[in-house]
């Protein structure tokens, strides 16, 4: 049953020149422990992909290699056909939110974004535009240390969007958001993809993912065990949650 949804067969494979993300036979070892092993998948433009798996499955490690924060042991992870570190002006190609606590707690939200904009050669006007977009304009002069988790998530997303990137890589972006914030995020992600952007979302929230993404890649014990479009899952008469639990339970067994 797992073989029905292999990464090579289930997702529509973008042409090599069209792939926004291409992960090929990626392996990452720490000593003798393989955290990620032979992971392969590709993502084309205009898509939202859920990157799913239990805790410790290898999701965060894969994202860190993709974003140049860790070196692969074998294989490769490319964005726009290149390693992240080799991109020209990477902030204008890729926006990422991996941590909700990567802020100076004594700095205001506005000053945090201004510092990022200055480093990236981006105008202050873009900062004000994004504060409005993510709903932080009224809280922009408050210290980040006083922000709720949901507000920090919004600030992180604003930082990721500063360079108007074409790819967003988000790790648990809905964590800490209230229902209105989750709805806003879902709508934003969908519009971003509908305008030609690509989104890779790592999440444990299966119900929310099922309302947001076009396709999923499921990883367990460092290996991709399934990759499929949601319409393929529906054709089997299975929900995303049922499929996820079925596949991860089979692998565990």
C-alpha cells in the first residue's frame, strides 16, 4: 500500500528547468546515525506542499539542508537549480520561517524588520507594507519580548516576505495563531501560490494542512514514505489524516 504513493510516481514531476525545489537522494548523517536518508522530491511553481512526519522524522534537518544551514552527507537539495548559498540575493528568491524565537526581545517589531531590510538592501516602505499585511501595524513599536507566540509567527513571516521571494519555506507557521490568524494564513498561502509562488510547509496540523495544500510529502525515520496530491488521496476514499496514520503505523510496525 505504501508503494502506491512513492515520491517518484505520485507527484507530478516538474521539468528539470521548472523545479523550484529539487531534493535528490539527500542523506544527512551525524556520526553513525542517519537522520535523513535517500530523500527525493521535487516541487514546481504555483504549488503548496505539506511536509509531514512524526517528531524526529527528519523534516527540520531536510529544511536546514535546503536552506544551507547544514551540509548534506550525500545527495543534494537545490532551490531554483542551485544550492541556497550560491543564489544571488537569496532573500529575493527564498523566504523562510524556521524558528519563532529568533528575535532580539528588546527590539521592537518595526526595528527588527528595518534591520533585516537594511541588511538586504530593501526599502523601509516595504517594512510598513508588511506590518500592515501581517496585522502587526498597531503593535509594531512594542518590544518583541512582549509579543505572543502568534505575533512572533506573524513577525517571522513578515521578515520572510521582505524580499518578495518566489519560494516560502515555513516550519509550523500556524503554531500560536488564533482561529482568525489561521484563516488569514491559509488564505495568504493560497493566494501566494495562485500568483505563481511555491510554498513548502512543515506541520503536524493535519486538518489544517488538508485545507491548505495541493500535495503532501510524508517522511518517517528519515525516509520519504509517501508523496501524493490530495486529489489522489480522495480518489482512494481516504482523508489525509487516515492516510498519514495508516502509513506511519505500517512503517512503525
